[in-house]
């Protein structure tokens, strides 16, 4: 066998350079929503997940990505503030939920004017954080993404998990009785 061809130092440097990490752009992969089966939302209902394969890709410069995030965060903040304003209107009409009101039941987000919301004077980065989504909103997101049948079994499983998380530890007081202690019997330190 002939000896392998020697590679040029220049070619080797080019190959190494291609494998370097780049910090001048952001690549965002977009996935369709699916029912999750992998997380436990703090409120009832099903969890949100994503499809196994992305359905689109978008590349941004760092500046474009920062601007896009700013726009997205402002829109999320605007929706959040509208929901808060709607809740406040309903509470006012129902005297903090103590009186039934048909008018309050009929109110929707469309009844909250954009003029009532002042997003421009809020520093988005100081205010923006992930909010848990209510059950109805999660269900609407799934339906909008084409999920026609939401598995109801997940709802029951998640409820059981939330309940089991409320009960942890043992009933020991002051001292641990290993024969009666659920923690000790499970092989863990007394809780």
C-alpha cells in the first residue's frame, strides 16, 4: 500500500476553522405544538410539548435577534397586561367575585382597549418572565396547532402527580421511629 497522502498545513487549518463556534448569528428552530406528556403544569389540564421535528428555521444577526425578542416580549407583555386589566374589570363588576354579573361573564380581551395599556413606559427586560399558562389557553394553543384530540388520560395522571407532591415526608414528630417512619422504610433520611 502506498503511504497516505500528506495533507497540507493550510488545508488542516481551514478544516479546524470550519468547526469553530460562531457568535455572530442566532439560528432559531420553530416547532409545532403538541400535547406534552413530559411536564406537570401547576394548574390542571394537559401539558404543552412540541413536535419531534422543526417545521421552519430562521437565522438572525445578533442585533436582529435582540430586536425580534424585544418585539415578541412587548407583545407578550401587552397580552399579559390586557388579561390583568380584564380580570380587574370583572372583579369590579362582581364586587371581588362575591356577586354574579352577566356583564362580567360577557367581557373578553376585545373589551380591553389598547389605550388602557401602557407598554411603552415599561422596561420590558425588567418585567418579562415566563408566566404559567391557564388551562384554557393551553387547550386553545393545542387546538390552534392542529391537535384535534387531546388525551384526557394525561389530565388525570398530572392531577395524581400534583396531589402526590403535596404529600411528602413522614409523620414523625421530635424523634424518628424507623419501624413506623415511611422515610426510613423507603431508605431515605427522615423528613
